[in-house]
């Protein structure tokens, strides 16, 4: 019997059986058990006492006692936690903080990650990924080889002993069960390097002669590593290097733009791709059927879900709906309450349910226009501030603009492309683009990280739009005037390609 079959039988089979509850008509009941657990654990925290957690008996009293929160509302409490205060949003002292892209007011967000959150959310999600995959692929030999797991880096938090801040993936690697290190590559020291250029080189050389059977990471970063593996090995495709490679567990950014490139360098018919929906705030979903692109919402982690119809987001008091009230085909913004101390927290993502037996969904986007093709999470506020600064430095005036990603080519090169209609042109488009690119790095830490040394994300490109291009585009669609406008940022190239064709 293979190592994989032994591990599956002894450790994962009970969980696979427990996951069968997700497919029953009582699946949503698990969510109320989660809510009760979270409230009981946190009732004696400062936040729990302030919002009378001990008096909450049902969903109605829950939403009456606790407001909907953005990062700005919780930021002060989170910063106190970062400085070592205990029992603020979650009992005890939280030692880890996942650094994420910023908000309107800040370059970065710092998401608390408690010990319970590590175990009952993030590691639970990773375990279930394997459990669901092996349920789909009983012939797998996953554990007979090595797992290539990509991670970021971390640093000491405010010089506080045993407290870290950094990429969630680095925090997970730092705290991973030592047994996992027996089947994981690269070595921990390499995995946590902050310089991606050095890290990529070392990963490629450390793994070149290993029997890698599975990959885990963000598609853009992993593609860069695989490209380097091919360069060093001199091989034409990854299967010549790792003949037993069978699955890529991917998440963080949409996989669709990368699928063709992966299929070009991984040509094995047995290769599978499994999407996971994991973020700094939690592990929310994953594919349970490799032939179905929708994902299964994970119901029994330390996450209580609520949903707001997108059209109500701008209301002072939008309608919030627990899981047992959602409908298929409706675009919802997600609220979460978790064992990391996030209470009714609006994470900024939107989803649509395709099924409620079981609860399966598709990620539809963000609550605001954005670009997150490579993990950079560039938001409109970043764009506006960057353009304002570039204009002030060059004397230019921007009338209209839109931006979108140019996806990776065969050499793992990519960039952002900006189409700008100037009311007053700068003396040099090149100088304007240099200033804009640098300013975006200053105000968005994720964009800065992806731009580091041009390893993955290249310098942005500015294309000058002819006069009245944007108005003509809107007029052609019957949307000229009123509140209609061209999307400022888009994660796809649909809009910008139409505009570029008209600009020719």
C-alpha cells in the first residue's frame, strides 16, 4: 500500500466522512453552532463586553448588538493588539498579523491571526484541500513525493518577542507541523526569504532533483518559479523534471489567465488544478469536484458568514442575510466573524451562489474596482492618489483613464497597462509613467512587493488616448451622460481592448 493510501486511510478518511454533512439539507445549521462558539469564547474580551456578547441568543440579537465593520472601524483595536495588548478582539494575546493590501487611508492592513484561527481556519482549510482532492483521486500518490509550497516572508512585529507580521503564507510555514516538513520543499530558510529573486533561484535549484508531486501557491509566483526550473534544467516541460507531478492547489488570484501557460509547460494528462479561496482573513472555500469550477463554502471552520446584496452596499443600514437565507444567482458581498477577532467584517469580495444543496459559489469580484491579477490588489483610491501625484510633478492633467493587466507571456513577464486621455499632456510620457509607478509602490505594499526587481510584475505602461475616446466609447453603448463611466480599474482586458481598438 502506498504512503498516500495509508495517510488517507488513517488521517483523512474521518474528515472526508464529516464533510458529507455539507451536502445535507441541514448544512446551514453548522453555521449557528460556529456563531455560538465564537460568542462564548469572546464574551469576556473588551469587544465582547462592549457589545454584550453574553446576552446574544439568536441572529437577530447578534446583528442588533454588533455593527458591520470595515478595517477602519477595527484598526485601532488591531493596532493595540499588535502592541501586545490581550483580550481586545479575541481572548489572550494574538501574536501573528497577516500583512495585506491597504485601504483608502493606509498602505497596508494588518489582519490578526490567532492561534485558534491558525488551527481551526487556515490549517483546517489546507487539510480539507488534500482530503477533498484524495476523495476525487483515490489513485493519487500525493504523499509518495514532495510538495512544493511557495510562501512569502515575515518580520518581527514592533520588536515584540515571538510576534510576527508578514505574508499569511509565511506565518503558516513558520508554524507548520514539523511532520509536514518531511514532505515539503524548499527548506524553511529558503521558503521565508524576502528577496524573491534570490528565493526563486534557490527554490529552483533545491527542487530540481526532488520528486515533486504537488504544488501550492499563487499562480503568478509559481509560474515564475517553474519558468526558472525549466531554464536551469534545460528541459522543454516540467514533466521532464518532475514526472510524477499531479496537482496544483492554487489561490490568491484568478487562474483563468494563466491556465494556457500552465498547460504549455505541464503537458501531463494526469495533471489537475484545484482552486482554493484562502485569504489573510480566512479560508473560505475550495473545489470539491475537479470537473466543476465552482467552490464549496466551508461551513464548520471558525468563520460565521453573512451576506449583503451588492446593490445595498451604499445604504446606511444594508440588509444582512445569514447563510440559510441566501439565494442562487444573487451577487453578495461577504461579511465574516472569526476566531481571529474580526467581527462582522466586510472583506471586500463578492460571490454568487450557484447551489444551496450544497452551498457552492463563484467569486464575482470586489466591492470596488480593482486590479488583482498578480496579487497586487490595486484599488481605485491607489490609482487616484498615484495620478494626482504624477500630475503635480509633471504639470499634466488627466481627463479620463482606465487600467488593466497585461498577463504573463512565456517568459513570465507581465505589467499594468494604463490608457489615459490627458486634458494637458506631460512633456514626457515616460517620465509620467515612472513617477506613477513609483508612487503606486509607495502607497500599496502589495504592488511594491510584486514590482520588486521586476521579477514578476514589470514597469507599468501608459498609452495616450486620443481626444474624446472615452465619451465615444460610452456613446456607442448608449451610456453617455448621467452617472455612467468607464471602469477605472479592471481585472480583465475586455474594456481596455475595446478602447484600444477605437484608439488605433
